[in-house]
């Protein structure tokens, strides 16, 4: 093949390669974006730390690249027979990654009112627990009012503990918020939430 014939072919291949090189840069950027969205605007629950959000975002985007992109790329090539496979898969994968980000963002916005309601519920129970401690607890626990540790045991049920002199014995209150006025009762079990629920329990939260 002559040089003057090889050069246009090389340019054509390079052009196709460049047109099919957006998927993995988009994967890297959108995984970070998705992780922030999952952390700040969760589509379920009350959100999570950034590291678990990155892992979830990476898994979802890998699913798009490994499963959705080849299938959508095949459909795209059926519609455009002259399109190289690598370009079709890349285009489909990039589109799928953008669509995943939009879905997560939309789900987070829809779920946002529920998250705000849960945050208000948490604040109500914490205020009730602190008020109980301020009026009824020994001085050693009143000193830890700002160090509360709360474990959400279920809908409208919280176990909020306040540290005292003994790190193994906290003053723990069970607070129910399913009534107009929160119901507070002292838990006879003085073990901290870290012991009862586990140190990594996702239902735990500092006050």
C-alpha cells in the first residue's frame, strides 16, 4: 500500500478511535459526581458517607459499562451498520453513564422531602432526650449533653445515650416520636450504642 493511500486510512481510524474514547473518562468523572449525589441526595434512606457512596456509584456505573453498553451498542450498530463496534459500545456506554447520573439525581430530588422529614424527626427526639437529661439525670450525664449518640431502632423509635464517668455505662433513653409529644423513658440497659448496636451500625448517629 502506498504512503499516500495509507495516510487517509490512518486518519480515518484515528478519527473513529477518538470518537470512541469518551466512555472511560466519563466513567471516572461521573462516578465521583454520582457518589456526591448519593451522599447528599440519597434516593432511599438517609444518605451515607462518601466512601460507601463511591463504592455504590462505581458498582452501578460498572454495570452500565459491562451490561448496558454492549446491548445498546448492538442495537445502535443495527441502526447504523457502518459504525465500528468499539465506537457504538463507547457511545452507548457514555450515554448510559449520563442517564444513570440523571436517574440518581432525579431519585434524590424526589426523596428529598422524606429525608428532611427524617432529619426533623431526629432533631425532635434529640431535643426531648436532652430536656429529660437536663431535668432528671445526675450531673455526670448532664455534662455530656452535647455528646449524645443515637441509634435509630426503627420508624419513630430512637435510643439516645449520654456518656458519664464510666465509658462502659451511659445513660440511655428510648424516645418515641409517633405521638404529638415525644415519649421518653429511661433504658435500664446502660451499655453504649456502640456495644449494643455495633460500632459500624448505619443506624447510629452523633447528636
